C-alpha cells in the first residue's frame, strides 16, 4: 500500500474509472537457477505492503523484503505484522502496537508526523487483539470489541465522523462487539459478533462515509473472514464460498457484473475456500486442499499462472501446494507453505520478491525465497 499521492490518485482514476486497455502478454523472464545448497527463508506468517513484504520469522522477529524505511529489530515477540505506504506496524506479545517508516499523516499513531527509522509505540493503545493497515491508515481492534484508527482520513476511513487526519488513534464511532477488522486501501471493514459487516470510507459501495454503516447482514458464525482491497471487499462464509462487492474492472470479484461497481454477490467458480486475501486489484484464496487460487489483474504475473492475462474466473496458482497463509500487495503476492518456506510472485519493482529488481522484474510463477 504505497505510492506518492499524485501518482496514486492518477492510477486510481485510471483503474476505477475505465476499462483496462488490452496489453500484449509478456514473455516470462529467466531467473538464475536455485543452488542445491540454498538456504530458504522460513516464516510463521506473512503480510504485504504496496511494494514490500513482511514476514514473522519462527523466532517471532519481523523481516521485511523490499524497499522500506527503517527496520523493526529488538521488538521482542511479534504476534502480527502488516504494512501500508512505506510503513510497517506490528502487534507485540504484550498487546501493544508499534510501527516505523513513513508517517506523513500520522499513520504510526505516535502523536507526530515524523518518519521513523526505528519502531515507535502507538499512543494510548493497549489490549489490542488485531491490527490492519490500509494505504495510509491503520485500524486496531481492542479486546473489548471497539475499533481504533489513525492516519489518513480523506475519505472518512477513520470512522470518527470527520475527514481530519489523526496522528493519535481515535475510536471509530458507533461500533461495539467487533470480532475482526480489515483496512482496505481507502476504506475500512469490521465484522461484528452478530455476523454483520460494517464499512466506512471509500469502499465503492456508495458515497464515502465517515461513520460506520451496516452493509452486509449475516448470522453469528456465518462469516469467518473479511478482507479489503483497493475499492473492493471480500468476505468468506463458513460454507467455503467467497463473496464481495465494489470495483470489478479487472475481474477481482469474479466474472459477474464487471465494471466500476458490483453489488454484494458470490464469486463464482470457486468453493471449498478456507482463507482469502484482497490485494490492490487481484484476489487470492486458499482451498481446503491447501492449493492457492487467484483472479483479477495479472499485469505483472501476480496471479501466478505463468501468464500476464487478467482473469475473472479463479485459476490455480502454479507450483504451490500445502499452503497455510497468503497475502497480496499492489501487483505481487506472497504465501507460506507448511514447511515455513516463503513463496513470492508478481511485480518486483521494489525487490519485494526477495531478490534484487535487477535480477527479475516480473515473476509469473511462485518461487521460494532464499537467504
């Protein structure tokens, strides 16, 4: 979740306001073979920023792949990591939130707008059970079911009834009994214990809202995962079906109702799903057999099927099996297999695939990351 403001605005207008022009398919780039003696990076969890990736190593230390400001060493045991526009946030084992990197709009929540090369503690947050980062805003879920937010607020994604950027976390108004959160690029999502999904900010569901709005009705336990992308949202039901709404110009919501706005509906062509991830304009899913499937934009090979052709029907990602975790950024994807190997594919403009961008720019099928 990155890019300077003007460029991001121009790209957003291009993506969400018009159909994508046909592009010639790219020839696969050649990469040097992996040495038989290669040592692979291992991780317990992964997350993606716009042009970088983050891993939580087995020793609970954060490791970043790609261009980033600063580093997060000496934080102790880390429970969760996420990232946005050149910044990283982590949830420590003591339920506090820390971050480093770009802080233009106060997204690090340390009462300043000063970029940080070493971790700083997010002001006033304790008893946090989940964190999520959008492009330039951060959400945090407390154990009491309330949601707190800081950073960029141009579209009301902080949910405090204003459009004022905040460098100290503020409470999202009107939300209680929340059990899960997800920050899209310019909107926010919350799943309540009663099975309903609430949204605020610019979700391409309706006009921007600076307060949380009830958007999807469910029953307790029916919806098990929510995930926000750039102008679209996904949710996973307990029957293994994937649903979503929002921008569908690249087919990231499936083959039905392609265009600038798609109402809530099921993603056809995929069932038996156990996990989902909404990236910038592509979608990822793990099925019960531990295979990975992807659909949407494929300009840089982020769907991992060996091509650069966009697909609205979910297709299986090549090479991968026994996968336990996935995520995606602007035009890249990342996964972890059962043996804790980290796999990356797609765009490598910021060396986010774990190799220098001079080695390869577009990786069309996954490859395990070596030390």
